[in-house]
C-alpha cells in the first residue's frame, strides 16, 4: 500500500474548486520517531488520513514510540534522567517549559521545531487534599487533581495544545470540531493563540450558551447545522477529507498524547509514589484512555514501580461503557440515548471505548455508574472543600463511595479523583440545585432527594437589620450542629 | 489611648446574648513585626478594630513593616537573598510554597504558624504575550498578566488567602462580605477550604446568578437584604463590631497584602526587569493600591531598580476616580451613580481612592476612562489572542490605546496589562455582544458601534451539507481579507 501523500495545505477557496476523491488532502506524516498504530488491527504506519482512522480497518489510531517497545533498549530515556530534566525546567522562563504539557515533551510526539508550539500555559493544575471528604469516607489519603484549572476551564486544553501545534506545523489554516461544550472552547482558544481559524459545528437548538460563549470570544466560526449531534460528526468527517481543515475531535490521537501529561504531572506531584487508585469520569473515554496510556508508558520507562488501578465512573443516564462491559463482555459497544445533568459526559456513543477497556484491563480498574442524586450530592461535598467543579467531575467522588462500599477501594489505600472541569463551566446546575429546581422529588427518589436538603443553601431574603442577620447566623449554627 | 482588647472569638449564639458597646469584640492584633498605619492621619497601632478603620480619624488602615522604613537597615532582607529563596521554593512540594502568594511570604504579614495558611494554590498566573495586539498598536513589548486564572477565576483569591488565614489564626468561625460577585466567590471558597463559615450580604434583586453560584457551591450563607448595596455595606460594618464575624470586604488591609504578590510574581516572570507601564482596571481601587504598594516596597528593598508607571483605567459610567482627580484635584472623592456592562468595576464610591491616588502620584501613572464600545472592542481583541477575560479586564487594553494616542505610553516602551477576571465570570456579556444585543446603535454612537461589526461572530444556521459549510469557510476567508 503506497503511503498517503502528505498534504500541502491551501486556502479553502483555492482547493474546493478542484476537490475530487483523488486529489483531496489525504494524509499527515507521523512525528519523527513516532508511528500511528491502529488499535484494532495493529497496522503501523508513518502517516494518517485526515479523519485519523485506520486505512485498513477504519478503527481509531494511536501514537506509538517504537523506541519504547523495549524500555531496556539503549535509546530509551532513563527514568532518573527524565525526572531531573523535568524538574530543572521548573526554573525556566521559556513558554514551552512553563507549559505543564510541553515540560514533559520527551513523552510526547516530537515537533520538528518547538517554535510551532501553541501554548496558554496549560497543565500546572493543583493536586488538592480533601480533608472533609477524607473524614467522611474514612479514607486518609484522598486527593483531587483539578484539571478545571486549565486556561479555558477544562482538561481539554492539555490535549489541544499538542494537536493544535501539530496542525500549525503541518501548515493548516483551519481547525474544526463538532462540540457543544468544552472541546469547542478549548479548540477556539488554541486556534486563536496560534493564528489559526476555527470552525465549530453544533446541532441547531439545544446548546449551552455559556459554554459556546468561549468559542465565540476566541473568534471561532460557529455553524448550527439542521441535524443532530451525530449528523454534525458525520459532516465533519467528510469535511476533513475534502477540504484542508484539521480535525480536532477527540479521535485525533495527538490530543490524547497531550492529555497523558495529567498523569505525569500527578506522579511528579506525588514524588513518583503511585497512588493505589485513580478515578476518572467517563464520557467519550478519551481522557481515561490517555491517562491509562501514560501510566503504562511510565511503568515501561521505570518512572513508576507499579501501576495504579484506573477506574471509570459514568452517569447512570449515559452508561454506555458500563453496559458494554456488563451486557456484551466488552466485545461490542452498547450505545445509549444519553441523558444526565452532567452535560460534559452526556455521551451515548463514546468514541474511545476500546481504548478505555484496554486501560481498565491493563490496570485492573473498575467501571461504575452513579445516579443524578449521587452526582448532585458529591458536587456539593466537593464544593464544601472550597473546590468548584462541573457536575461531570463529581461522578468521581460519587463513584468512589460505591467502590468503597463494594470493597474494591480499601480504607488504607490512596485515591486520586480527576476533576475535569471548572464550576464556572456550568453555573446553572449549581443555581438549580440550591434553588431546589434540580431533581424534583418523585415517589422513587424521595428519600434520596430529601438527604440532599441539608446541602442546599438557598439565598435567604431578610429585612436589612442587624437582628435579622444575627438570628440567621444563629439558626445556621444550630442546624449545622443538628445535621 | 489604651490598646483595644484582642478578642477571644466565640460562637455567634454565645456572644449575641450579652453584646453591648463595651464588651463587643473590638480588636485584632497586628502580625508580628508589622503594624497598622492610618492612611490619613498616620497613626500607628499594634491592633485594629474589627471594621479595620482608624480609631482616631476613621480612615482606612494599611499594614506596614517598620523594618523596611529604612531598607538599608541591618534587619531588612537582602534583594538577592529573597530572589534566591523564592526561586528555590519553586522546587518544593509543600502547599505553602506551591501558593503563588505565600511563596513570597517575606513581604507579607507574618503568621504565627504557617499551619494556619488556607490555600488553593492561588497566584501562579500566566504572563502572556499579545502578538496580535502588539502588531495592531505598534507596541512590540506588550504583555497580559492574567489574574483570572486564579482558582475562583479572579484576582481576589490572592488577597483572600492572606485575610482568611489571619481570620483562622485569630480563631474566627464566621467571615463575611457584602458583594455580588468576585469577592463573595473568593471568600466562600477560602472559608470552606479553611473550615470557616461564610456570610454573603447582597441587595435583594439585581444579582448575577452565575457569579453567586460559586458562593453557594462553596457553602456560603447568602442573605438578600431589603436595601441597596450601600445598605449592605453599612450593615456589615455594624455586624463585625457587634458579633464575632471577620470582615472580608476590600477595606480589610490583609487582602491588599496578598494582592501585592501579583506584582512580585510579575517581576520575577520578567526576570526582575521592570516594565515601563503597568495598567490596571479601576473599580474599588484596592487592586491598584496593592500593586502600587508592592512596587514601592520592592523598590525600597532594591528588588527592582526603578518604578514602573502604574496607570488606572475606569469605565466612563463608573469614573469616580477620574472625576475625583479632574474635578476635585484628588482632594475629595467625587462619587457617581455607576453604570457599565463591566460589572466587576461598576462601583461609584470606591473605598480605596486615597490609596490609589497616592500610588498614581508615587509612580507617575495616569488615570483614564473608556467607553462601553471601547470596552467591547478591546475584549474581543483580547479574545482573538486566545485569552478569555471578563469585560472589566478589557478596559486595560482600551485605556492603553488612549494613553498611546496621548503620547503617555511610547511605542518603544514595555507595557503589562493586568487582566483581573476570567471570561467565564460573565459569559452573558460575550453572548450579547456576538448576538448584537449589547450596545444597540444610537444616533450618538452609530459609527463606533458599526466598527464593532467586524468583530462579531454570530452563530450561522445552515443546512447540514458539505457545500453549505465549505461556502461558509470561503466567505469567512474573503471577509477577513477585506477587513
């Protein structure tokens, strides 16, 4: 099979006049020293078609560094050498070293020239202790890695900096994704930062304006298509095969490479002592796949001496992976009609399900689902630690509670929850929760919902007198003591 | 005058039974080695009354370190010693060193015990180049220091970590502020983090739910009082004199101490080479005061060899400082009925006006005002760099344009804009701007508003066909070339 011709990107205007199946832009070269590998048939190649699908079997690609296949080999970097290099870069003032992604560039695909890097100083996210949740769950070693502290407020930035940089290196002028939320915000920011144009495809109708506002602010062109979300995805796939537009949806394997750095940074923060468990929200499953890939690579390279168990938590209303494992033994994807208030993981047809299953198996992690009430409760409990996250992030704490009950997580073990988005990504959820508009009680969930009551803090309307305010403080103290 | 008795904080319940003017909680000791100084009468004292006002003349207090009054003195820290210490802490994994505020603790009031520190890893904010704005303005050395990248999305966090830590050290169980926005969000987060209760006083009615959602998420008790904002402020002042509630409004001088670290971190990022200009939005004027104080202290301590000019920009509709300088020669405050879409600086009666004027004079900075159209344009221009900020932050770029025209800033000079809040703090502004709902054209502003048209990117509704999308991309390229 002849390798696809690497494209010479041109302006849309120039190319669309003569687009045919034969001369459409068709490939992107693999970065030096790295190759694309199909996750299903294992086919290795030096370049990829623009839709980032295997040209043999159509499945997803991943990026692999053949040098690491035998970590003992002479060309593999040494663990202590890497740790020293990464630590030294913390003293640097150069933008590439200040990035919490590119600081770990030895484990990323290699750019020909670091001048192509598009960075907003992503990564560098805090690892918080959770003292109140620790006490509540009887789990002394509990942490939260907050990816919502990235520049656009979600974990997507760590992947976008890598994929957008490769788009720029390849000479693309347009990047595109189909997304109603965090992906489009992140893509638009990095495109703008790198002088690229960005296109967001969304279904007409149901969109979160507060999330779309970011893409607009960063100058994205937003098209509301008269179709559903799957229709947007299909059209995007066609578009990137027909026009010089770089595809930035989550099947882009460069994005997953950047998202790997969450795990590297986390381990550095833990002084390279692996936790027993890492717990991640499961939506499109790209993030769990990326974290798992990083853990396996770090283990191969002797950066860590043992693998943490990586567990994935879904919302009950968007539980495709849970059902795929329980009903189909992980052999075929069971899709669902997704419905959950945790919008960032409201996905019924997750693209990276095979990668995620591989990671669960390789690390011995679990897969669980949690209810809407459990999500709301967990989000309020994380908030009470002074940490604001979007609802999807809270599934991790809710899931941990289940895994503890099941005995999968044991009280002496150390656990890291991955929070994926900032509270400000979805202020509506918080308001509705505290106003009592979320989760109206039904016959089925009445007792569960009533447990949430103690966590609600609806604004209290008062006369502007000292007595009224002091009385409120006293009542609050009394009710907290009773609770 | 006998020093006020340091209070022994008790629960609200216990104290309110026997509150009288005589036995009300009355003072807080100054931190070791530091003293409170009245900004008007200069009175020095070792403790402060809970409303943080001078017990002689009622004006605001600031915190001063007598050791620095003669930086040549033997007990003053040396500049090179400080720089080395701060740099070394960048390799530390301890939460106090990981804080971009407490890392510079030699220039902060001293806590008796660092265990009292309440931190969310605030500070550590990026300094961005602005390549597109640089070209547009012909100003090669232009940067933005983005304080919106703090944990709760605004610069308030850097001050709150200090004030909340001192509240905890003093044994308080309640903290409070009157605020409809960034202050309450930040206060509630730090209170939660430190195991304190928080109280937010807001006027009934006009509040931004998306900003209040943060305070609710972090567990604050929110009271909507039947009064206006000034009424809330007055009641808060009474409350902190009558009950053991720690006051966290911006007149709390500990907050300004924390906010100083913006300038220290900035100078470290610039390798201690001072820029020619620092430009800050002016609302309540606490932030400009804090940055100015830091610059003066750094100059005293030989950390920098010359002072940058600190300039303050206000919205035309909230221009109290501009009018105070122009109409009253800076001698008395001219208050205004504030009205601007830049809600974070919609303040007509700025508390720290005297401190701000002192800073303008000491550094030789300017004070300017910008229109609503100029704010909207500047915000879109910053967004086009991939940097999302709230409208109030954008006054800095709009003001810079004016200061350049006036010749106050010269093309060869280096300029740092201080962005104070994250885009996600006010997604509504962005949406309204792109939908064309903001700034409807009137006879007066017609030409200015029409200039904004090229920056608008309203979502385009399309049939879900490849042709329709490709046509849109072509049109976009054409219109960008024409613009």
